[in-house]
């Protein structure tokens, strides 16, 4: 019976059951340690399995994608479109966040006693994050460029936070293959092409345990948030409810207004079909809070469901998972102004423009892993002279908001990928395919082609 349920529905069921299980644990006498010892490890295994294939997938798919472009001029054209579009959507996301936080002013309503208790509760956490941010600020202005070039590519491949270095190496290898004689380049390309297919197959295996991994992640998250005092999580969330709603409002505005508008302007893909196509990737992004871990599923959904060519998706999506963080950028804009408001500081127009610039640049260096946005937020705060200790005010709901903004990050990547494919006439003629290997356990007769005009 379970095999007849679509994958995305199984994931939703896992989410709901995990939420219910977590609430039952914190409201009854069931020891929280049981969840941490026997439930959470299942979720950890699931995330580790996705992270395990993230680096080889990026390496193989980018090398194949770049080498299949045919010539350097096509690479520069697609690369230029991709980076420019990513930068535009990031600036737009920060701007939307700033507009919303200035209109609703959630920081003005934060009670003084709540502010003080939060600051003292998270003092140690703030200190450790501030230390990391301080080290980043002491670096040379050109250090980000230095960090792109790996000193040891094998060492970079062992750390998902060094994904940008892997991307750089893969692009260089792809360019080199473009300029080699075909008889010498073909075996190398065939190897990485085969490796890419193997990894995609492994993704199918991993997704078989996705519902169980999602259940474990959600259940353990609820128990961890509650801690020893179940009411503490509720009180913190209520105290910061207005801030959270502003962030969520901005994120939903991106997904429901901005991205559909972009798709309508540059493609003829219906957003309803687009949304259905990437739904499994969005649900996975929600539970893992990692666009890098979700990358394998995002690539498969975009290729198999929307029909974007592997040539485009294997270049645009890995790059997006590394440098495009629309949801994180919007959150940083809202959080920075919220903290300033809560601390009684009025930001000038110049300072808010500095937030746009800093958040945009920070999104490029922000790793696609859970919690990376907090460190980059401290840099944004320091750029406008707001005390970094203020992040204590927003740490309580951050883990939940991180899940939602990762959905936006992944949706933004898929949107830009579809747009670039459309401008390159790489979308299929007529039909969007619905035969996704990730949901191969569904009966074939249930799949229904959806007619979409090509954007030529």
C-alpha cells in the first residue's frame, strides 16, 4: 500500500507524524532522551547520506555540464546569464525584506524582560558565532577570491562548506576538456558522465528512506526546541511571533509572487506545474535546512519533471546551491533591522543600503548548510554598527525559519535554472515529463503528462 503513495505525500506524512510524535513526547512522561538516542540517529543518517553524495555530484555534474557546452562562448553566455540573474534575485529578496520589516516594525513590540532573558540565555552561543565572524572580518578584502581557489582539491572535497572550491575546480576541468582534442577528452567526459548517473541512482536509494528520515528530523527538532521546559519554546516563539511572521511573509511573497512573475516574464512554464515538479525538493529542503544536501533531488526534479536539459541544470543548479541564497538574504535584511529596532537604534537609509550590499555579497560566501546564515548575519550587523550580541534575540525561532528560507533558496535556484534553459531554448517541445525515477515506486499509469508550450 505504501508503494502506491507518491514520494512527496510520504514525506508530508513523515513531517506530520514527526511533529505529532515530538509534541506527544514533550507533553507526556516519555523521556526526551529516548528520542535523541533512538529516533534522531535515523534523521542524522539520512542527512549524512545526502551530504555524502553532494560533493561528487557537484564535481561530476559540473564537469560534464561545462564540457558538453561545446565552446567557451556558450559557457560565458550561460554563466553570465546565471550569475546576473542570481545577483538580481538576491538584491530583490533583501529589498523586499527591508521594506516589510520597516513597514511592520516587529522589533518595536519586543518586551524588555524578554529581550534581557534572551540575551543572557544565548550569551555563549552569540560569543562563539561572533568569534567566527570576527575572524572573517579581519581577513583581506580579496580573501573571498583566495578562498575560491583550493589549496588541496581533495581536502576541499571532504568539506561541504568548501563547495565553492569544488565548483571552481570542476569548472576549470570542464573548460580544459573543452579545449582538448575530442579523442582525448571523450574518455574523461564519459567517466564523469557515468559517475553522475551512478550518483543519481544512489539518490533514488537514499530517497527510499526519506519519509523515515524526515519523521526523525522533525520529531527530534521539536524535542530539542522544548528542552527541559516544554513551555519555554512556546514562550520564545510567541515573543518573537511578529518577527517570524514578517520573515515568513517575505519568504512566501518570493515564492508566490516574485518567482511566478519571473517565470511568466521569461518562460511559458505554468507555475502550478513548476511548483508540483519541485515539490519533493522543497519538502526535503524544509527538513534538512540545507540546499547543498537537497541539490541531488533538485537536479533530478528539474530534469525529469520540468524537462530542463542536463547541460543547463548541471551547471546552473550546483552554482546556485553555492552562491544563490534568496531566502537567507531576505532573512538577514529583516533580522538586521529587527535587532536594531529591538535595541532602540534607528537605521539611516545609507545603513539599510549597506545591508543590501553586504547581504548580497555574504550570500555568495554562505555555505549551503544549516546555520550558516547566522555567521553571515553577524557580518551584516557589524557593517551597520549594530551589536553582534543582538543575534541572541532571533536565535530562538531561527532553526524553524531556517527550514522555510531553505525552501526559498531551492525554489530560487530551480526558477533561475528554468529561466536560463528557456532563454537557451533548452526546454522540451510540448510536454513536461512526469516519469521521475525518485518516485518509480508509483504505478506508471498514474503519471500524467502536462502540456507546456516551449518558450522559443
